[in-house]
């Protein structure tokens, strides 16, 4: 027969497992949405998709970050007030991930209203959000850390610093090579 302590431990492990699965789902929806949004914008601006996919209200372009804000608001309300379980919980997690992707895709526009779509700040924000979601999804709880985990964190920080340096160099290269074409597409708009 199971003791109370064993049952509590099993319930806690199940809750942590479900949290990690939900975080993985949010992470996948977030990355997928970001990539699809970028691809669609490039295709629309290049004239490969109809410009009607850009939604306008009385001549004002409604950016997709607004859809993201609504999805985040709705999924937050459902999570707080509806306490979803089963299928609804997973659907709420997907809606939350899509909302994060649509919103953070245009993060640079939060900082520089009226600025260009192709701002570095958006990429930095997406990488940061994805990293936090990945830590939640795949990381161990701090309570269970051992010395090997601490060594891994230190090594990860060193690798991330090196990655940041290389990313900065590659972004400068991409900005010089690809940036002018992207800004030209944005200026021109869909044909």
C-alpha cells in the first residue's frame, strides 16, 4: 500500500511532467508561428502571395501582433477563469504559443513604433522567449540539481556568450547582404 508521502511525490511528479509537456507544446507553437509569420510576410511583400492577406481597417494596417495580443488575452482568461483540463488545456497552450509567436515577432515595433518590420530587437526577443520556454520544457527543477547541472549551466553560459558573439557578426553580415533587399520589399509593399 502506498504511503501518503509516496502519493504526494507521484502527484508532484505528474504535475511537473504535465508542465514540461505543456511548455514543449507552447515552445513548438511559438517557433512554428514565428517562422510561418516571417515566411508569409516575405512572400506577401515580394508579391508571391496576395496583398489582401494584410488586414486593413479604414486604411490602417492591422499588424499581426494585435492578433497575438488577443490570443494571449483569451488564453490567459481561459487559463485563469476556466481552469481548462484535458483537450482544452492543450488547446489553450497552443493558443498561448501562437499568441506569443505573433506578438514577439513584432517586438521591435513595441520599442520603435513605426519602425521597420526587420528589427534586430524582434529576433533577440524571440530567441530569449524560446530559451526560457526551452528551460521550462526541458530543464530540471533547481531542487533536483547536482554538481553536473551547475557545470552544465556554466558551460551553457560560455557557449551562449560565444554564440552571441558569432550571432552578432552574422547578423551584421546578413544586415549588409540581405537587409537592403528586405527593407526595399517593406518600403515598396505588396504589389
